[in-house]
C-alpha cells in the first residue's frame, strides 16, 4: 500500500508542477505534440494509401489468390461441353465459393450522338465481389438477371455520364444495334477504376448472346481487356468457328491456393484427354511476391520517425535547461526530507505526463484529419474505397508508446541532474 501511495503521490506532484509551470510546459510540449501528430498521421496515411493501392490492384486483377483458367487446345462443340461440365464438377467438388466467367467482347450501342462499340465484360454474379466492383448507383448483377427477357447490364461511370446520368429508379435502357437489335436494361453504375476510362458494360455470361458479345481469350480483369480481339458471335457462326473454350476466373483461399489450383487443372486435363492443355495463371498482386505496398507504409512511417526525433532532441535540451533553473527549488525539497528517488521520480513523471498529454492531443488531431472524407478522397485520387479504412489502432497505440517513450527519455537526464545536486549548494544558488 505504501508503494501505491508513493506512486500516486508522485503523479499528483507531477501534475501540480505542470499546472504551476503551465506556460513553460505548454511551450515545451508544442513540438512534441506536433511530432506525435506527424508520426501518427503519416502512419495512418500509409494505411489508407496502402489500402487504396491494394483495392485498385484488386479491381483490376482480383483478390488474393485469383487464378485464371485457359485452354490452348483446339476447340470443338463436344470438347467445350466436356470442359464446361468438368469445370462445374470441379467447382462443386472443391467447394469453390467465388468463380466467374472471364471474357470480353464488343457491343454496338446506339447513343444519341451515334453508334459506338462498347467494351463488354462477360462475367458471372461473383465477379463483383472478386474484383471489388464499386457501385455509384443501382445494384450489381444477380443470377436472377439471367432470366430477364431484356438483358440486364451494369455500365461504368463514363458511359453513365454519356447517357446523361439517369437514375436507376427510372430503369434506363440501352439500344443495342447490330444484326440482332435488342434493348438492355441498366441495373447499376460502377465507378471507373481509372479516371477517363472509356465506355464499358458488364453482362452475365448466360445473357451475352442477347447483346451480341462473345467471350474471348486473353487475360482480363476489372480494368478491361489486356489481349485478344472482339468477336461477333453471329459472324463467328457463319464462318463455322463458333466453338470456343470459356475462360474462367477463381478466387481461391490463400492457405491452400496452390494445391487447389493444381488439382483443378489436373481434373480438367483428364476430362479433355490427350492434348488437353489447361493452364492456371495467378493474377493478383501477391503473385509477384510479398506485399509490394508494405514498402509505402514503412517509408511514410520512417519520415514521421525523423520528425519525432528532431522534436525529442529539442525537448530534452529544454528540459535540461529548465531543471538547472529549478536547482534551488529542488534543494529546498530535499532539505525538507524528499529523498533522491522521490525527486528523480517526480521530475521523470513531469516529463512523462506532459508528453502523454501532448501525444493524446496530437493523436486526436490526426484522427480528425484522416477521417475527413475530403482528405480520404484526396489520398485515393477520388476513386474511393469499397472497404472503409478506420483510423488504424496500431497508429494510435504507436502514438501513445512514442509519447511515453519521449517523456522517459526527455525526463531521465534532467532527473539524474536534479538528484546529483548537493542540497546545501542547491539552496545557496
């Protein structure tokens, strides 16, 4: 109990000293508060920047671990049917939750100012979750949309602007031109992955034939086609080349993605028989090694650390000068029975309590700044995040730890100076 009393008394004494010298303390701690704000803010900034970079990458190439299955064998109607059946069986056998057709095509759309070819992404409902498709209005495609007589589509922001930004509540439509004209119903609007991206629409694989879009080879993602060419299915049928192996995309669990992808490829090759060349290519950003965005967070944290170091050195120097000016006060306290340990602990706690308060203020300012929607929009380049990034707890904890650490460092040397001073000499000074 006496130990607790001594500690509590030291804290109370330290607080009283801070109140007595509040002007001096405030001026001394401004730099520490700014330094803590800097390191916490840049740590939080690093988290938001990293999340933004990850989401942009995942919108384009899928979440870890995303694989694309392609077949390089000669396609016939019979082989395509066998491949599709084997794929469906493998998905059910291995319990794959997220999988989608991964194709592209071109759809001729009648706009007010003329007809234009629009890039068509041929997908399945799970694609939206796999690629973090962010909707500005309406809803994403569902399995029930395949039963519509008029095909349902999701258009991107650029195409929405060209149509005059109609509300989804008005059930806007698109006039599809070509050899088999039809009308498509717009059910949602997706945000552009990059600013000024060209017109693009998403359509379900079960409804692609209604738009005159045909799945093609080559790797693609939320950012659009990367290779291959657009194909008109009616023209392809006229040439007798309508048979085409579909391209599938899988989002596999990180813990066993390599084993799963190998098993699926093995099963598909076995179904195709001799000459069946099936390849599973990993697409997500982690395919290139460890998290490449971690370096960004480390860099900005290091910058904050340098700012904090400069502030700490200045506070230590000021604390030493301040203690030397209080030598007489400390001598009088010692003459009334204050032990060296009590004086040491008191001086040390003055510094810790002060820096802790400065740190709390700095952390609060950093939270207010980084949670501002305008700031987050500026950080993400206006693209927005599908997963909101709360203020990182580790940044706040780091701020508290740093504040206490700076207080201990800045208070230790002055506390040693105070306890080593001779009582008589201190009173005479």
